[in-house]
């Protein structure tokens, strides 16, 4: 990648990691729909298995098509490497497991760990992953209000091994002080992990603002067309695991599973991401299919222009909703009325994203009527699609929550979440106008 690093984001989105195929001249990336690769000799195979030479072994570990997707994501984020996964959930899971290493070791410490500090305002599926599945493995997660970096600092314990936040969590759309949070994590000697699904590298590059590891659901804006599931882990390569080697023995000590390879010594800045492949993909699976990697690359090629249009539409829709008498409130970081507008203008130089939320006058019933009445927008729970999608969290994603819990999650009954698509804005506004009128007739 080094020869390409002087290119700008829009160029990297199209070219990073790939040139026309030298053998056939094929301009589009070939889909290497293969599970295995022939070894040219027994010695070469042994070198591959000893991690002495780079190369392809088996598609659960690596694949040439998926490899281009990984290289391109690393280039867009400014990282040293990336690993693609079968879903965003899998990306978060393996990123954390690869930080934590052998959890039995930290359970022996007096302040039994391992422990993770996470923002309370994150995707509901990640909350469940942390509070149920990781807890069941003996990993403790403290959820805090990450809008205040001091609350994060106060939650960190000697056995804390990571701080996890989302670049922007919906439906609140709070923008955090990422650099201050990075300082808090680094002062405690732990990496900051940021889920950048909703912003994408076009709007925000976490590695430039304190993050050490970035995770994504590629299912959303990266794919962009709602056609396939996937995730990605990007390693910034800057976190120094050797500074507190006893915390990360799986990266800093010889690994018996690989004939005594010491990942930090052998792979330097790429130690973390290499182990993501050699241990996390090898053992847990959850690998991205080559065909999905191809579709994600097609998504990446237009990401920069799609995000621009998403942001323009979202801003126009937010302003239009704010002026609409059938709407009680609008939540969009690009509006001056948003509580974190100042942080948004500081960190987001290319637009404020595609996600907004608003309250329908008339409360919960009126909001339900609104999502039933849209004709162009689609009533679903996805986001990041080229199509405008509306969701009523209180009756879908947050349905099981009591009124008190809904309130704590910032989900009021009147709230409609919108993932603003890239259609003509006048058509989106006309559709919302007729749906708002239908909801006001109740
Ligand atoms: C911010 C965020 N992170 C992660 C995920 C999980 O991604 P996936 O559905 O690809 O597993 C989602 C899914 O909605 C999400 O919104």
C-alpha cells in the first residue's frame, strides 16, 4: 500500500489494493471462488503454516478477493491492516477477543477481569453481545455515559483491557469527544476501539482522533445497497502492546500454537491484525465470503459520492422537518439545536451523516401511523441503504423495553428514526409530508 498512500480518499476508494489483472487484463476484480490453494512444494506449505512467508492457505484464513477488500479498508482508514468478517457482530467480537487473549489469565488477578468499559449509547445488538454473551464467558463490561470522558476514566479498573465506543450512536446521534476519550484510554494503557459503521471513513477517520482499532458493520453504508452481510476490523498499528507486555502475553510472548512465534517480534505494528487471522478467523470462523467481498468493493467504489448525497439529503430533510408544524422535535448533529453540534463541527468536516430522528406530534400512535403511511421510504430496521428507511424503535427494536427503559435509552414513543437515502430530496419530503398528514388525522 505504501506506494498508494499519497492518493486521496476518493481515489483510494476505487484503486487501493488492485490494478487490472496482470494475466488476463481483467479490470474488474476476479472473484476467487475457491476454498483452497495448491502448494508448490512441501517446504513452501510448511513455511506458510509456520507464518514464515505470506501466501494463501485456505479461505477461512485468507482469499485474494477478500484480501483486496481488506487492503482497501485499511487504506481508507489509514491503518496497517484489516480483517474482513461475516458480519459486523463478528468484527466486534473478534476485535475484543483478540485484545483480551486468554481470559483465564486475567481472572487470576485480584481485581478479577477481564473488564471492558463501553459507551452506554451503542447499537442494541452490541449491548446484548457485551451484557449477555461476553458476560457469560466471564468478561465484565461496564456501560458508562461516554459523553463525559471523566466518567469513562472513573470506570477503568486495573483489569480493564479496552474502551469501546461508537463514532455516533443512534437514535441519540451524540458526537463524542474522541480525542479526549483516546487520552483517557491511553493514560490507562488500554486501546480505544471505535465502531465507525454509521460515519464511514468518508466522514470520520477514527485512527486520526485517538482510536487504535476500528470496527465496522460493512452491511450498512460500505455495502450501501442492502445486499450482503459483513464486517471489518482495521488495526491502526500504533498501540504499543510491548509497553505492558504482561497484559497482552498472547501478543508479546511465544505462542505455542505457532511453534513459539512471538507476534510483536515477528509482525511488529501488524501483530494484532495478523493474530486476528491466525487465531480468531482460524478458530472462530465467521469469515467473509469472497462474493460478498466483491459486492462490498463495488460499494466502496462509490462510497465517497454516496455519503456526500446522503449527508446533503439528511441536512435538507432535518431542516425541513424542523420547520414542519406536524413535527415536535428533530435530532440531527448538523442542526445547531443538537446538543453535540459543537463537537460535530469540530470532528466531522465532510458532512454530518445520514441518520436522523424526529418526534411526530400526537405521540406513539401518530409515529406508528407515520411509518405505516410512507409510500416511497421503506419501513424496516436496516440503515445505510441507498433507499430511505424509517424505523419506529418503540414498536420494533426496543419493543421489549418498559417506558422507563425506553426513556433511559433515549427512545420516546413518538420517535421515528430515519436512515436518509440518496433519492431526490423533493420526493422524500413529499412522501414525509403525506405520511405526516396521515398521522395527524388520527
Ligand atoms: C453501529 C452498528 N454496529 C454493528 C452492527 C452489527 O452489524 P451486522 O448486522 O452486520 O452484524 C450494527 C447493525 O445494525 C450497527 O448498527
